[in-house]
C-alpha cells in the first residue's frame, strides 16, 4: 500500500506534508536565507516534536549549534 503523487485520496489530503501551490522566491540576501534556515530549524519546535531546534536530528540545527551530527552540512555564517 502506498501513496502516488497525482492521485487525490482521502489519505493524501489528510496527511499532507506540503501546502498546495508553488511560490518560488530568489534568495538574494543573507537576511532572507537566514530567515528560511531559522524557519526550517524551528518547525519541529513549533510542532512540539522537540523543545529546542538542536534536539531534532533530521535537520541542520545541530550543525549550526556546533554539536555532533551525522548530517553532512555546509554551515553558512550569515551574521
């Protein structure tokens, strides 16, 4: 049993990962990139999966906090 992209099922609408639509924005400033990285890092906290971004092992927050992490990440120092 699995989900296939393009097929609308009750399960696919109940357990969505992404919002409908697509809105690309050019990342032209350090501020913009930093804002998006922080947003990604804070998602598990907002969803009450962890209490701090660096506690979540599936994103780069641990790398940015200079903690041990198995993810190979290039940390951007954006100020």
